[in-house]
C-alpha cells in the first residue's frame, strides 16, 4: 500500500511539473547591455549634452528618458 501512495505522489508531482512547464508565462522584454569605456572628459561631454537636451525638453516631461541616463553618468563621474 505504501508503494501505491509513493507512486501516486510521484505521478502527481510529475503532472504538476508538466503543468508548470506548459502554462504560459508572461514574456519579459530582454535588455541588451553594451559596455564601453569612456574617458572622464567624454563622460562630462555626454552629461552636458544630455542636460542640454533635458532642459530643452523640460516642458514635455521626460519623454526620451534622459534623466536616468543623466543620473548614471553623474554617479559615474563622482566615483572616478
């Protein structure tokens, strides 16, 4: 009788695993990261350019997403 319950439990677990494999999972967008090295002067130039674009777009909000990039560059400059 014990073998019966063990086999039944294994069967239920297998069905559970198959069910999890077949259920549709939400698709996550893949983010591709590009790593490049910049000099401190190049980072300062990029930061100034983005701040200039951000000032021009201030009326429209953060339509192009400059602010997160500005924050990343700014923190990168502080750690150099």
